C-alpha cells in the first residue's frame, strides 16, 4: 500500500469511526425517546380514534397537527390557459387542466410523495410526509423533472401555450391532519412559503430550487446558479435551476431516466431509513438476555464491513449489499436464537422489496447473511468481508470484555458452564480462527494473537 493510499485509508477509518460514534449516540437517544413515545402512544391513539369517527370535525375544538423536521415542498403554477385559442371554451380549458393534474397525481404516487392541495391552476405536493425519509429531496426533484417533461410534450403535440413554473424548498413543516376515511394534509410554515417564493422567482419551464434543497441533491443532478433573492429573517437565499440527472447517473439523453448507478447511489442514501427501521425493531423486540447480539454489535458490523470493503476495493453496489447484509445478519434474533441467520434472510425478503432492492440483490444479501453461520465457510469476497467483520472483535483491544458479554448471553440460556470453561473454549476457537481478507489480516491478526495470550493468562487450571 502506497503512502497516499495509506493516508486515504486512515482518513476513511476516521470517517467511519465518527459515523459509528454518531450511530451509538443515536441508539442512546432512541432508548430515551422510546419511553416517551410509549407514554404518548395511548393519547395519540385516542386522538386518531376521534379523527376517524369525525368527533374532532364535529366539535371543531381540536386540530390534529404533526411536525416534520425534514420535508421537501414542490409548488407548481401553470400559466397559459388564458392564452389558449378562442375556440376553446371554458369547459375544455378545465378539462385540459384536470388532465394535467391527473397525470401529476400519477407521478406523485410513483415517487411516494404526498399531494397536498390543488387550487385553480396551482398544484402542491411534498416528500417526507406522512412517512419521514432521507430521500425526499431526490424524490421530489425526480417527480418535478417528469412533470416538466410531460408539459413540454403537451406543448409540442397540441401546440398549447402552457408554461409551468416550479419552486422547491426543503425544511421543516407543520401539517394539519384533515378528513375522516381519507386523511389529507394541509402544510404550513416557512418551508411552504419559501417554495412558493421559489416558484414566483422561476422562469417558464424551469425548476427553481433553494440552496437548502440544492445541497441535498447536488450529487445526483446538474444545476445552474440562478441568483439570490431576499427572504425575511433569512437574508439573501441562493437559487438554482435543475437541468437534469448527472450524465453518469442518466440512462437517456434527456437526463431524466436513472440508470443502475443512480439506484445504487440512491440506495446508499436510503440505507439511513432502512437502518433506522431495523435498529428500532431491535431495540423493541430483542430478548433482554442478548448482551452481545444487540444493537451495538449490529452497528459495529455495519461500520466494519464498509471499512474492509473499501480496503478490498469493491464497488459501491457491493458496499450497499454488504451493509444491508450486516444490518440483517443478526436481525433474526427477534425470532429465534439458534436459527437467527435464516430468520434474518426471511426478514430481508419481507422488508427489502419496499426499499427498491431487486430479487437478485436480495438473493445475494441472503447468501452473505448465511455465510456468518458458525463455523464460517465463505466462498465469495462479500461473504469473506462480512465474516471478518462479524468476528472483528477477536483482534481488538476490547476483545475480553466483549467476549464476556457473549458468555453472559450464553449463560442466561444455559448454553455454557463456568467463565473458566468459556475461556478455554475461547482459546481453542481463536487459535483456530483465521481472517479471510487481506485488509482484516493487516488490521487485526497481530492483535488477535495477543488476545489469545491474554485469555490464556485468565484460565485457572483445575
């Protein structure tokens, strides 16, 4: 490894370590918030029950509101209906507008965005509600590009003078929950107002976004600087026009259709949401006696597979598959201890299609998960990486305390005898263990030998 590669590797380790620490902090926050959520849950259920029965609407004494920390609002205004040919009567104009909005509705549904409201020739929708997600800025831009392309085609085909103005901004919103059987949302707050200002400052046929949204999507789309405008309490707000997907992420000359590289990059962003889902379930559903196979171990393995994967030089898609397998490799413990690897594959097959994973990717992930079953016998590089990551602690300085948590876990299930017996088993296991990747061997092998001697010193001969 050259000096430049070594420096880059050290920087990567520092970055991943920082991410690991942040995740551990999030786990602590989840634990604290879980208690609060349990207390609030009953009150929320009662409120929803009132909403469904129409009690709130009838009494008009209480408005249900919900705060979303990160949403992306798309505000659209369509101009040009007043310029249509005189032979078009008002009914035809309304029909044309309805047809445009119905097509917009299909696009909104495709990208799992929430339609907020349509008034006259304006249309508003938002990503990140009612289910929060990390990809909502990207989703909304993709939807806006399709809408833009659709209106351009209408102009070309029907020679109608429709001008579409779009404004997008990302930030926190407050949603009022309306309706009984079919719930709808009315959004309020600065984010909505700024999205409207973005639309007003846009040009015909352009998608104008705020600098906040730009920072969230710039690794996916090409944008042109539009200038800035004053916004109350925020100073001058910079604006950008969205031109389309980055060339390396586009599958067409229009830079609208994404390619496989886009979906990999998108998946790495979406992984944050998937990880939150799995860690939340682990927190709530893992048996209390799992002192080792807990959230911390899962976070450690997710972190380590990325580090070793980078050292082994594998592709971004393979890193995504590895991180996903690491996330699920012990998830099956919520179902069963002895068959947790297999149970993890079943959970992966149930959950991952909802996050856009293909069947081929899910099959690969399942095979990687099963490779962690002891004794490990990996056959592919991805399987070798996860096996090394799963037993990474054998070569770490905290090996003994980590090993003791596994002892406590097995002891609670009557699967092991005394601590002295456990140490003897550990010496035998570690002495026969081998790391499969060059990266893991260079990082952990020397220290692993030191840990063997350390455990030997703890054994009491009978």
